C-alpha cells in the first residue's frame, strides 16, 4: 500500500512539474478579405489617362499666332 501511495504521489508531482512548461503560443493566421471593386474601378485610370492625352494633343495643336522668323 505504501508503494502505491508513493507511486501515486510521484506521478502527480512529475505531471505537475510539466504542467506550466514554456510552450510557444500558436497564432492563428489573420484572415484578410479580398477587396473587390466595382466594374467601373478598372476603367477609371485608363479613362483619366485618355483624357490627359487628349488634352495634351488639343493644347499642342498648331499655334499660328506666333510669327515664324521668315
């Protein structure tokens, strides 16, 4: 009976020694939802670029008011 009590006491002492062991925490990966844009979002930048190019072409069109040296 003493051996059973001693074995029980030792087994409880051994398991409690490891109960608070240092373990790296397991971090769940953060879920990031993909941002979806409306259908007009993909055409906005090319449309703005087209407007800028058209404005540049319109402003550089023949400047007849400046006399040429000849």
